[in-house]
């Protein structure tokens, strides 16, 4: 009986989900077919060889191997380690299952979690890119992830070397939340040096994996993992990626899932710019600052963001504003003005002015009236 191995906090039902996922050959597609056919993971585990043969995609050999597999032994070890490591398991039927993943074509049946995914994490942006970035790539990633976190976004990435790690650190430096999605089990530390960073992420958000605890970081696991990075997020931002890059796989998943795709441009001569530039040519949004991301997000998302406090210093200077933001604020006439007047006064591109005005609205410095007229609040 499996009940004696099931931690009280986990309950009985998640144990059957774990057990079914441990059977070799049962990936997320077959898992869904089995549950749809038998009604529950528990019923699927109790099925005979003959009954299994009636499931689409299962032949006699596979049915025989599944029926004879000793899943109780593997389940016992898995549950002991979940308890020992203080982890949790979230199944597709749980209320705490990440809501953004329910809308992708192939949501994972279950997730192992270190830390806690919160419903507010649905307001998130994924940052991905090169494992060996330039100093420019690191600086842009840390700046963008920090500014996103300051606005209340959760930053999602994959805990890989390079851009991923910079994204996690940038979000935490701002006191924000971050989610790491692994291409291996939570009992495996990969990359080997990532242990301390992973512990920080678990305290500031969550580390997630759909793979059994001791699953190794096999090459084929990472494209599978990438669909979750994009699936958890409102959009995916690529910072430095070669022409053939895992970051581009994540961006492609984002497109398939109906999410936004963003890319930071780099030097034309750099091989690390090729992937991001290709995305921009294909219609991805060019990102120079966080305001470019905000322009593409729905109003209900923007209304839920935090505003950063802005005050005046002696001499009329504004604190916590970039040079471009202060320029636009000062380009608004005292009595207010149409966006065309602001564009003319600022001598910046219309797209720049539009994005910066969104930022100024979020900070409470500007409000928009009907007819694209903007007025200062202070």
C-alpha cells in the first residue's frame, strides 16, 4: 500500500501522479492519454496489460513493460526525498498549479517545487540568452531584470550560466521575485556551481521542474524545459543569442503559446547578436528599455504594476528618472498637451515618446486625458 509512504502534507492523490510519471516511457502526452482513458492516475496504475493495450499509442510490448514496472519502489524513494528536502508537488488538478501553464498546449501533469509559486507570479517576463554573454549582455540583463522587478514583475529564467543567472540576480537585487525552471530533477545541482544561487531563488520565489527528482540534465530535457519558461510568462525577452541558440527555442515556444517576444539589439558584427536580430526582423519587439516591454502588454497588466516614487530635489531636478524620462516630462506643456506637441518638443521618435509616457504614468508623474492629451501631476 502506498499510503504509508505518503507525507501527510502531500496527501494520497499526488503520490499516484508521481508514481505514473516515474514509469519509463510515460511522458506528458501518454500521461494525459492514460488519465483521460482511465479517469485518474490511480486507476491507470491499477490497469492490466490488456486494459493498457486499449489506450492510444500503447502496443503490447509497452503495455507489458508498464504493467510489470515496480513503481512502488521508485515512489517510496521519491516521497522520502520530497520530505527530506522540504519540497512540494503540484499536480494539474491543484488550485495552486501555475495558471499560465494551464493555457499552453501541453502543460506538465505535475511540478516539483522548491520554494513557492504565487498567483502574482503570473505577471512575469522571461529573460533568456547566451551562456557566455559579453559585458554588454550582462549589464542589459541586470538592468532590465532589476527594473522589471521594481515594477512588480516576476522574472523567469532557466538558472543556466550567463544571461539566465544575471536575470535571476537582477530581480533579487531589486527585492523582487524570480522563478527558475530546471532541465533536470530538483535533487540534481546543475550547473554544478549553481547551488547557492538556487537557494537564494527558492527564498525569493521558486525553483520548478517537471522531471523526477533524480533526472539528469540530459540534452533533450532543455527544449522541454524551455516551453515552461515561456509558458509561465507574459512574454520572453532574448538578450544576446547566437544564430543557433536555446534562447531562440524559448522564443519560438512563446510565439506558439500566443505570448509576446522581445529582443535586445546588439552590435551588428557580434555573433551573439544574430539570434536577437533575427527575432527583430521576424517581428519581435526591439527593446532598449523596460518601457518598450510595457508598450506591448494589456492595460489590465499595467494597472496592476507598482509605481516607483519620484520626488523633486532642490533646483527642480527629478529623482529616480532616466535622462529620457525627465526630458519627456519637461516636454509636456504646463497646461498639458497633445502627444504630437510632446514629440515635437522632445525631438525624440514617436515610439520612444509613447513608451516613456507609459512609464511616467506608472510613476504617477503624468496622466492621460481623452484625445491623447497628457498633463503633469507634479
